[in-house]
């Protein structure tokens, strides 16, 4: 009887999970760099520190908005958020260099806007993660990553990822 009860609890927990089960694989690209390649210096603190151009395709039908999260998991202090965009309109399929779309969130620098790669030492990875949602998030401007991810729960229809690397000269 205990085994059946435990099995029922496990099945209920799995069924109540807010993680998406049917997400579509989208494609995220940049004309500035390819997946797993080095970021050009102009998109870093060693250059102009402007956001790179991005484009996406293979978007799920009925997408209502997009979220873009750019982060670096290789820091000594945990994941560093470099750019947060949410409520990007569903008809947008690209963001030009040094441009934005939707609402910008608060980064790890405690400011809004793009903050390019600037690792203190070694090679760091920068993940550009795009999510297609079945809703607008309707959260306040300048939300942080935790607030954005919480609002996204249960609404992710598709996702894509593009990763660039960067190491500063002499570091």
C-alpha cells in the first residue's frame, strides 16, 4: 500500500510540474558570431560594448511574446546577467546591433540595458537564450531575472540558444 501511495504522489508531482513538456526548438543566430565562437571585441567592454545583432526563426504558432536572457555562468559569483529583454512583440524576428526590443530588465550590474562580455580572467561563455511564450508577462519595467523567470513558468512554447565565448587580451 505504501508503494502505491508513493507512486501516486510521484505521478502527481510530475503532472503538476510547471516545466514545459512540448516546447519547439527555434533557431537563434547572429551575423556577428556563430554558435560557440568568439564574440567580436566591439560587443564587449574592450570595444564599443554594444549588443550584437540577433535573428530568430522557426517560431511556434500562437506565440504572444519573446524573452531574451543573456548570461555568463562562468563567474566566481554565480551566473552574471548581461541583458534581459521581455515582452518582445510576437511579430519581431530580429534585433539589430545596438538596439533593443520589448522591455529591458535589471541586469547583475543593477542597471537596465546591454552589458557586454568583460571577464576578469580566462575564457567565459555567454549564453543568448530566447524563449517564445504563449502570453505577455505583464510585469513591471526593470524586472530582474528571478521575476522574469517566475512569470515565464508554464508559458514557454519554444526556445533557442546561441553561445559566444570571450577572453580579454592578457587576462
